[in-house]
C-alpha cells in the first residue's frame, strides 16, 4: 500500500477528523497508487493517522476512510459503515416508517463520496469520488444486506465526478426496477419519484420536514409555492388546509409530474390548485401587477451559488426574490425562504433576507430556522456539509 506523507503542520486538520486532504497538504506519495486506491496517511514524523482513498485528479487528493490506524479498508469496513448509517435512520422517530429517506450522507456518515437514498424498495446510489467508485460492489452489497431492497439504481451523473476524473454512470446495478411509476408516501401525501430522470436522485428528500411544517402553517391560508418542482410543498399545503395554492416552476416536465402527484392524492381538493409555468423572477413581478396577495409564500430556488466564488451574484438573486416575496404578503403573512447554496452561509443568508424586508418596507421576525432533516446529518468535523438553510419569517 502506498504511503501519503503529510506536509508539516497539515496533520492538524486530520487530527480534528476532517476527512479531506488537499493537494497542497501532501508532502509526498511513497509508492504507486491508482485512482481510488487506499493509501496509509502519515505525519512528517512517521505517525500513522489512518487510511484514505487516493484521488490524483482532484484537488481533494485523498479522503480519509478511517482515522483508526488499526482499521483496514476492506469489504467488511464498508459493510459496517453502511449498516451503521442505515441503523441510525431506523431508530429515529421522524424517519422510521418514511419510505423516502437518505440512508448515507457522504462525509457526515463516514463514507466520503457516497450518497444513498431509499424510495420504497429502490435504493438510489450516487458515487462522487474515486475511492467510492473503487468500492462500488462492497457498498452495493452492504446496502442490499442492510435494507433488503429489491433494486439498486445508480445515479452517478453529478458534475462533481468530473473533478475526480470520473465518467457518468447510471442504471440498475442490482435487482430489477419495479413495474410502473415509483410512488412514495411522505407524511400522508403520495409522490411520484423519477429516479432515472429527476433532480438529484429523483426527489428533494432534504426538505421533507420543512414541507410538513409548511403544511401545518398553511391551514386557512392562501399559498404561493415558487420553484415548486413536483409540488411537494404545494401538496403538503393542501393537506394542511390551505384555501388555495398557486405553484410556479419554469420546467414543464416538473409541472406535469406535479399535476400527476395531485391526482395521486384524491383526498386533496384539486380545485384549490393553480399552476403557472414561468420564470419565478418574472412571475413574482406579474403577480404584483395583477395585485395578487398571499398569506404564505415558499421560495425554494435552485442553488444560485455552488461555491463562494458565486456568492455575490447569488446574493443579488436571493435579494430580488425575497423583496418580491415580502411585497406579495398579506398582513400577518409568512415568508418561508430557503438557500441550498454551499457558497452562502446562514449568517449571510439571514442578512440578505433582513435587507430584503427593509427594501420591501415590511417589519418581520424569524419564527423558525430550518435545515435539512435528520437523515442529512452534518458531521461536527465537516461543517461545510451544512448547505440547506431556511428562514420562516412573519410580517406585521
Ligand atoms: N421545492 C421543491 C424543490 C425545488 S428545486 C421540492 O420540495 O421538491 C428547484 C426548482 O426550481 C426546479 O424544479 C427548477 O425547475 C426550478 N427553477 C429553476 N430556476 C427557475 C426559475 N428561474 N423560475 C422558475 N423555476 C425555476
């Protein structure tokens, strides 16, 4: 096994159990290593820190699998890590019984580059690092054993694979896909999930708890759901007793799925649902011209700032929609606003929303601070894993 020797002082981040070793932290690699191979990580003084996956193409040159010098990286290692991740979800009261949930959340579950989401009998696997790619078979075997699923579908088509020198890879890799559309039930609402063509692994599981809370807040309120995708928030709002829900998205296919989802839920009053295929930035301005007002507005835009480099332009986009959102609220109304941009931290996001309220001329207070659910944990050693933040603000 090749040996990766850290540059002087660079062992500190590894000692704090951060799994990433950047190219600039490597003094030398002794021995030969192919992408994804396991390397032993040593300090400059020869102390073994653990084992990592080597990735020569990436700026993140190695990702720690284990910080225990006595632990070997083999099939048994992946079986244990996968089983532990799955078991953690099974014992959480908000997750037990959900048929859509994240089973493995990368670094925060001790499996850098591995995402696994469960939709009923199907597990969708996304591998984003050379090390994860190397151990695909062990990870799949671990998932099948820990979940008893009948199908594993691979969705390794995320752009970040390019940074690791990996090609996209998609399709069934274990068992068979069930016949017909895949439907999950989320807190009493049935939703179709397109694991082959949908966003991420097919669905935004990270917003599950926030959709439920929004449903509860929607009772007796008129609701505007911007960036609705397949109508997750809209249907929870209807289930929660909204008087009407206008849902907007620029994607025609997403809106078609959204309407099929409504039809999958005959318990909901379909006459209360209104749809618009439009650009949200323009639609919010049109709604103002039309003198429409709402009691609750949801803004869940796509990632405007994938990294800190995009923060400034993204901040303007967030500010724009939040000003417009605040202006469309009735007195006492609620704005629920999200950012899933890694490049915009919570503090900055809150400043943007505060500035938007000032520009809109409203007084507002935060009544809930939200993030992703417990199936998307954030490792204390890996704070950059915290990407989704939400503020629920109520105006005077
Ligand atoms: N709230 C959704 C997820 C939203 S994902 C849920 O809970 O499932 C973001 C959505 O924004 C996508 O459906 C995408 O089609 C849409 N979108 C991106 N840019 C847009 C724009 N400028 N105007 C309208 N919709 C947009």
